[in-house]
């Protein structure tokens, strides 16, 4: 922490902000809280962030005792994990998301809708327990996306989920036809899946069981899940 980056105050809010309010840091924490641990996986969740800056921020979080780096010698591959201090930030990051969902709007025609970020996030929230076959392939087609970002595949095999941007070569079980803003708004809880499907804004083709169970198969974001829970009663 350089002198210029500090607020020069002993206040706990100021000290926390010196660590957490730097650009990209809340999104890095979002990725770690959501389950990403490898450098490349974290970067896929923040694709516009320069890799050198991501490395720098991770080192800063390590120095602050929020993240620990597990070397390849200690595990199968090098990874980043939250410490107890990092885990204590989970409700704060989730609360930021709930506040953003409630009070901040993204323009429907704006630049913030990104199929890659959406799919990377969605692939973490697939409920594989409702799948009967050892392999299931879902193909998403976003009609409004650039050609290179239009089609995505989720390959679900023996409980593992891979996100593919090229055809994995297996028969597709369910086709999902929509646009990035529509699916994104469903994902963050701005509109319901049922309404989008009733309006033909999300169209499903393929296996009848998958179409019927799509709302169970695709769980919504953790922010939506947290926002739907009743508030905790405070002890008196």
C-alpha cells in the first residue's frame, strides 16, 4: 500500500476501503466467492481486466490476509483461496449485489451485456441432480450477439460442467434461443423465466424433460437467491 493510496484516517471504514474499494477488487472477490480459484478462471469472470493488474490485485489481497495462494506443489494446480478474513466478506459482496439489483439499472441497449460473462456465471449454477443421462449438452444461441459470441455449449458429463465456445461434437439435448439482455435480466432476477418464455423471448427446443425442468436445471444467480430470502431477525 503506497502513501498515495491511503486515506490517512484510522477509521475502520477508511482502512477497509483502502483494500476493498480499488478498481476491480470487488469483482475479483465475487469470482472467488462464487467458486473460481485458478488464475485463468478468475480472469474469465473479469475478461476486460488486464492480466497484469489481476495479478497485482491478487498479490495485494494476499498481503492484506484476504486471499492465500496455494502452490502447485501443495495441490494439483496453483490456486487462490479465501482466508477466514476473505470468507467474512461474503455477505458484504452479496449485499452489494442485492443493492445493485434493487437500485441500479443497466441500459437495455448499453454495452454492459456480455454473453461470455453471462455464460461463465451461469455454468456455475446448473443443478445436475435433475439430469438422468451421464452426458447432457445444452446449446445457447444469442441472436443479438456478434457472430463469434453467438453460440455457446454447456457440456455436462458425470456431474462436471464445461463451457465451450465451439461445438463439442456431441448431440445437443436442448437448444436455448434468446438474446443476451433477456437472459441476463432473468439471471439477475429483473424478470422471471416464466414470463420470458411465455413472451417467446426465451425459446426452448429439444428434450421434453429438459424443457419442462429448465427452471430447475438453471438456477438463478446467488444474488437473486440471497435477495429472495427473508431478512434475519436481529436479537434484542
